[in-house]
């Protein structure tokens, strides 16, 4: 396999919210992925983040265990 690695892209919170809204209104995952050249995993992550916390920020979607682990690691430094 000689595939080139896709360059990492970033999307605004507004764009992510728009993609989630389109999905919730009935547009299929595959349609959104093809039409907007997204990765399926990114779209799934946005949908999950939106349903959990309503935020697309990683820190807002951490579990209590993840937050505890981060705090413990900071104490060790």
C-alpha cells in the first residue's frame, strides 16, 4: 500500500455543529463523509461529543477517571 498520509485538518466548532445537525436531521454518515471529505471517525467523534456534553473540546468530554489520572500525573511532576 502506497497511500499518502492525509494532512491533519482542523474544523471550527460551528462546522462540527452543522455536521452533527445534518446527521440528526437524517443525512447519512456516508453522505456527509463523502460530501464534505471527512473521515468517518471524526464525524462519529463529533456526534458522540455533541450528545455527551454539547461541546467539541476534549477536556469537556473526559471521564472522571481521565481527569483524576491527569491530576495525579501533574502531582508527580
